[in-house]
C-alpha cells in the first residue's frame, strides 16, 4: 500500500490504530488523507481486529457546521 519512502506515514496511522484513536488529522493528502488509502488503512485495521478510524484534514474539522467563523 505505501512504499518504503512512506514508512513514517504508515507508522503514524499504525500507531493511531494501536492506540485506538477515533480520528487522525493530517495535511498529508498524498499518503494519508486520500480516499483509496483510507479504505486500505481501515481494511487492514478490520482484518486485524482493530476498529476503522476517521482520517480527515484539519480543514475538514475546522469547517464543520458548529464553527462558522472559518
């Protein structure tokens, strides 16, 4: 899914999975906040008994309905 050059990105998501994080925020649109990669991360999580998690960019969180100031 991610190549050797992206080991730190994979580690970031893996650590969040092991810590049972509900949400990962990242500006990394190429390797983390990417629809096909998110499906892959969550597929691996579910296959290994972990929960699927939400992965978003900070802008997606800042622009929710409760925060109209952005």
